C-alpha cells in the first residue's frame, strides 16, 4: 500500500531522528485519537513495534483501520486508568489519552481528571517497570489566562482551580507533577510537551464537542451558520497536525531532551473572527457568522514562545494556516463524498 503523503512528509522532515524509531517497542495511550493515530501511523511506517491503547471514548477505530492488519501494530481496547501489564519489552511510553475538547469539560469532568491523574500514574508505572522513556502530552491550558504573551515554559500559569475548565487545566498540571516526581524518585527519562491548538484530518467536527476549526469547516461546507463564542476577538495559534507530530516525535526520540518541558505550537496568531472569515472564504460558503455566549474562563489570547523548540528540537512549524486549512477542507470534502 502506498504511504500517505502527509506521513511521508513527517518522516522526511524527521531526518536522522527516524533512525532512532526503527525496532523500538512503543506504547501509545490514546492511540486511536486524533494526534495518537497520526503518531502510530508514523511509528508503524518507521518499523517500530506499536501497541495502541485506547478505550474509544473519543478515539475512533476508523483512525487506525489502515494499521490493524500490520504485523508491527497491535490495538488493545483498554481504559488506561485501570492497571494493565505487558509481557513484551516496552522502550517508550507516549501518554496521549484524554478527552480534550473544551465542550466536554462539563459533561465528562471526572473521566478527564482520571485520564491525567490515575491514567498517567498507570502509564508511568509501565514506564518504570520497563525502564522506558516517557513522553507526556500536556497542554497550553496549564497556562490558563496567560498574562505573558507569547508564553514561555517559564510562565507558571493563571488557572482557576474551581472553574469549568479546571478538570482539564488542573489535571494536566497534576500530570506534569507526576512526571517530574517519577523522574526525581525513579530516575525515569521523561519529557513534557505543552501542545498549543492543533488541527488537521481525523479531528472531530460533529456536535457540540467538535473543535473550532473542524466545526467551522463543517458548518461552512453545509452553509450552516458559523458559530463564534464571544465576540471573536480572542486569539489562538493553530499548528497543522504534520508539524505537531514531527515536534512530538523529535521531543520523544531525541537523546538530548531528557527532562525537558517544551512548547510545541505555531507562532501565527489569529482572532477567532478572522479564522471564521478565512474558512468562509476558502470554502466559498454562504454561511452567516453568528455569535453566542463565551464559555467560562476562555483565554483571551494564546500564542506560544517556541524558542526552546527551535533550539533543542531544531523544530518550528512549516505549514502556513491557509495551506493547512485548505488541506483540511479537502479532507472533509473527500470524507463526505466517501472517497
């Protein structure tokens, strides 16, 4: 089967890092999710032996369907908050398991808390038993309503511990503390990625739980109203999935990144209103733009300082927003037509 061009591009951009992936035994929790499935795809193509663990609460079997029959890929449906043991050696644990849509925070707060506390405890225990390297995908949400823009890894955050978003924000902060504790007490090789807004194919759009870019595209292609929360003046910095996955894999497999905490995201800041207008333009949509109430504690600005990523990982995003949106719109159209 011919390799997906986007996967091929990630592998090409990884350069010599790819050599570190071959023949490694890698456990990916949340591996059927948006980012997790992309990571599994790259690892499988690079001849790693991949165990994909997912309870399918938000991940989809369709995301990993192309890998199911491959000899170096194994899917296990399991909730990482429950203990699990492996007979085979594991060299790397990549913990991505967690619901992440802001509109799931109110409906699934306990599950989100557990994935980033009990779940990371179980995942770190697996890494400890196998003396495996550990990558934790944390989030820009740990910064809360950041008062430092662009936001560096040194910024300690401005988070509401009892707000609607706290189940995610505080759980991710707690998850980072678990990672640091295991590194200090058990000398585990750990790395923390603070992911800023990412988008691309395989991202859910359906219903209220769809993230902003796929939701805007789905609404625009259907000529439905494009729904903006608040007045649209809030900003985000969107990173295309191929860039994000390259950054995560560089952080995971680079020998000289032990103990690092690194922002991985785009420096290209845009308001949500500008984003809606751009999606409307790129889709030639007749949708009107409508406004509704802003969710509690929604950050007014978000833009990463990626100085560390550039210096340590030799990484920065390559895909401009308009190019990435065009790719995603094409994917949506092909998905709808059944191609």
